[in-house]
C-alpha cells in the first residue's frame, strides 16, 4: 500500500526559518510542498521519510529565501495491482461504489467488478446485493467495511476551471439588460443543471467480485464470507450441522454444489452469513 520514492529538488527556505537547524527548516518546507499532494505517475505523498543529502544554499537577486538542493525520500500511497485492502463505503452512485481508507477517498468499484447479483436501487439510491438469502444494502451511512482487491491505478491531467463568472456575463449583468441574469447563468453552466463532479487526479480502481471479497463481518454489521471449496458430500453435510449447532455464529451454510464433480469430490461454494450481537 505504501512505498518509498527518492526525490531531488531545490527547496526554498524563507528568511523566517533560517534560525532553525537546517534539516528541520528544509524538512518543514518539503512537507509543506509535497504532503497531501499527488505526484503524477507516482502516487499520493503522505510524509517525509528521510533527508538523504543537503547541499549548499543559494540566494537569488530580489529573493530573501535560501534555495537548497536536497535529496530526500517520501512515503507515498500507491497500492500495487492485486493487493487486498479493507475500506469503508464512502459514496454510492449509479456509476459505481466509492470506498475510503480514511485519508484517501478515491477508490472506485465499477458495476462489473461488484458481487454477482448487485443492482442499483433508484428509489434508495444505493447498490443492493441480492441473493437467495436476502438483500444487503451497501449503504454509506452504515459505515460498512468492504474487503477489495486493487485492479489498477489511474492518473489524470486535471485542469481546475475558474469559479469566477466570465467577463462577458458580468458585463451583461452590470448593464441590466432584460434576460441578463438568465444569460449569465447559462454562461456559468448553472442554468438549472447539475455540474459534473471533477475527476480525481489519482484514482484507485478495485474489485469485490472474487472469493473472500465483499462485506467484512465485525461489530454489529452483518458480514458475508464466500469460500470456494472442493470437498466431499460428507464434509458439506457436517458444515451444515455445525451451522445448526452454533446459529449465533454462522447463520447459513449454503451448498452450491451443482457446478459439477471434480475428481470424485463435489465442487461448489459455501456462503457464511455471520453476525455479532
């Protein structure tokens, strides 16, 4: 999930920081410049890890800051492809599900990477996983945890548009021409239409479709654990007996063994619905 990246840069240290030890002053400026920033094709910078080399300082004309060439290492968030992590449901939209890991909210699960049977409920505006055992709403307000697998990391060149009104619209509004307010609103793109949300600069694509992924059991939430097994019929029967003996731990054990027989053993899925009161 985290990686170390070596960097080199000319760091300007303002005159107000020159009374501090050089490593401290340089480190403060590096963290101010890089922390919580996305470096294209690198990742999200978390913090300064170490200072490797501090060079001499240079003072330029009409600039009171001292520019120091530095080699340093940054702690960067960029999960590798195939890594399995746990996040919290952050937002639900018709385009997919957004997860958060606390400091990073741009983890996206498209519909084709969700659990089989997941459908968008337009009335509740939620994704609902429908199965023969009941429906499970993927509701952001519940704070449910989801185990997911990283499939890709996407970096974008994003240009942030100015929030200021166009000069032409301001001039028309100032002239009080009939219909000026409607013209200005149309030019600003707020004529009763919802503006599209800006695309994140750094986005992690994820999947919850594989075995062992999906809702995580814990606390008072109902969790789902799916296991694919190749087991004998006797073992599957014994697991169902265990579920009956301990209903407070295992709600259901479902034998989806109509997939065929492999090597004389039954192949199928066991779905454990667990809850803690």
